[in-house]
C-alpha cells in the first residue's frame, strides 16, 4: 500500500503514477483494525496460545467507494499439539487496483512455550513460507483503449520465499508481543526499460510489530481492555493503533480505536456460541481522504470458530 497520499478520484491513478515514474514502491504489510483477533497473521508465536483448535477468517474492504481501493482477506488456523508446542497456518491475500497488484502469502508457524511463573507463559515462534506476486498492468483503467506498448510486462505469480519470527508473553489479564513476520526484503523489477537497467516496481520491506493489551475486571459482568499496536517499516511513518474495548458477560464486546493521524474506528463483536464469534469494525479517515466523496470508510468482518469450549480461566475472549 501507499500510505499518506491524497487520492481524489481513484487508487488506480496512484498505481499508474508510481509505475510510470519507475520509483521504488516500499510496500507495507496489510493493516487490520481487529488485529487483536488476527494475531497469528503478524506474530507466529501466537500459534496454539488459545489452547484449542481455532480457525479465524477476516475480510477488510478499505476506502469503500474509491475505485481500486485495497481489499484484504486472511485465514488463520492454529492449535496446540502438546503442552508446549503449537502449530499454525496463515494465508493472507491483499490486492489493490481491482486486481492490478495482488499479493498472496502462505506461511506455516510453530511456537514453543515456556512457563515463566505460575500464571504467565512466554512463547517463541517461527514461520516459513512464501509470497506470490501478480501485477497485471492491463487492468489499469487509465490505459484501457490506449496504446499499451509503453507498459512494463506483467508479473505472473512470481514466488518469493520468506520467513519470520516473534515472541509472545501472556498471562490471565495481560499480553505483549514483538515480531517481524517477513525478514527477507525482496525487490521486484523489470529489466526491459532504460536500456536494460533495473527499474523497480515493488519492494517488500521488513515490518516490525509490537502489540500489547491489558484486561481489567470492572465487576462480575464487565471487563475493560485497552490495547496498542506499533508497526514500523523503513520508508514509511510509524503506525500507532490505540483501542479501548468493553466486554459484557463474556458475550458482547464494543469499543473505539484510533490509528494515529489516519483513522478513527468503531468495533463490535458477539460470542454467538461458546465456539463461534463474529466481529465488525468500521474506520473513518481523519485525513483529507476521509472528506472525499469517493470514500465511504473501511469495513472489516471477522469470524472465529473453535472446536471445543475455551477454558474460562484464560480470559481468551479478549485476546
């Protein structure tokens, strides 16, 4: 994605501008408002930490109403396989420009947990997998019906291996984690232009994450959880997400979040059964983009299914 650029009419025009100038495109990982429920996508040490076989899916439509805006889907599966070992699978699909640029990540994660006190655990995680990149310049609407000979050649399912690692500390009412999901910085380029010189189209950058949250019991029915996420990548501003959520009778959750200098969000969730949870989030930009009539905000839908009831003592409904 290309952060903090004012877009009046279409993300496609931004894609066109970037590619036509042959500049380096420093790409960030996809962003999530409900990151507290989508942790495996950014930290492999989370695998198996919920104590059950857990399947979680998320869909994000960003900047609805803006033609070619980013859309992201994630699927995470994780489970403990022993008292200390956890396994997980993470799939992320991220696209921009109505399929002009599509990134698909497949990763297998393994975690190892040690007890650091009677009620606290520290997990170390490692993930390995790869990334498929598709770039179809023919989808750029600005070039439809025009002579496309000046366009660079498409990139068709180019595979790049990668690996990442993380640590995750958690106890009954607190968690914190640090991770780098993809260590390798892969550059995608076209050698056909400028007399064979390298003309960079996309560059995968190392993203660092720090997440933390605390669950406070207000009374027998109500819990309160403030949480924070920091994400940093070279060539882009530091991203800071702050959130405050309430949980009522371990069934209904709701709250607000703020992405520093970017967006304000509303979150809601319901534990439909002991095994099934659904969550919703809506973001509204606080930048110039938020005031554009082409942008109706961003939406997320989250589903999680677990194959047996979660132990109540772990407070897992909130992280």
